[in-house]
C-alpha cells in the first residue's frame, strides 16, 4: 500500500483520490488535444478532402461523372469516378490489375452516403455537392467490397459494389 500523494488534505471537499483521477482526466484531454493538433497541422492527417464543389443536380450530366468508372492515367495508375445515389453506386464493379494505384472520386446526386472499401483504409463520407477523393494501392489479388456507411434510407443496406483486383491478363475487360 503506497500513499505517496501530497498531504491528504481535503481541497474544496474533494477526496484526494477522486481529485487525482480528475487531474488525470484533464491531463489526458490535454494530451489528446495536443496529439490531434499535431496530426492535423504538422503531420497533415486530414479527413477525406473536399476535392471539388459540384452541383449534385447536374454533376452526372457532363464531365467524368457522366461516364463513371475506371480510367487509366499512367502505367499502373488509374482513377475511378463513382456516383452514389439512393440506393446504388455507379459503377457497381471496378476491376484493376494487382499493384494498381487508384485514386477514387465519389460524389452523391441526392443525399449523404458513405463509401468504405473493406480491408483498405478507404472510408469516406459522401456529401451531395462535394467530391470526396482518396488514393489506394491495391497490392493484393481479391475482391474488395465497397459499402455505404451512412444511413441513407430504406435500402441503405443494399448499397454496395466491389473492387476486383486481378492478375494482369487474367481476363476481364482490362
Ligand atoms: Cu447510401 Cu446508405
């Protein structure tokens, strides 16, 4: 039994043991606030960026979201545009060769959705009027389902698609 805290005097009627835990909690808040500040401003950790502001009523009428899907932009590098709407994604399937670095742009034409690709760190909020963007390198063959992570209505649970990561030349439309 070790009681090595300051003389056990009662301060404002607070038990020393309780006071120490209160001080510990406050210290934790200070530590967390400091870490979040460092991560946000010094290390550049950001929430999925607002890439562009768009008009949700017309965004799918012209430009890349009018023909959503995969485009090759360099050797081993792709970009994919995905339109989210209640209750589906367009496209529902994206196929890339293994090792591809894919930048994914997603926007919504109606309400707020989510876009999370299982087993990756891609997890974005999709807000109408904004384009969310994240990049990921698919270095493992397999199927990576993407799902809606924001409740958007009655068929929210049916809102999903899949990224198929394949060996180059193993079929598909390349
Ligand atoms: Cu879209 Cu839930």
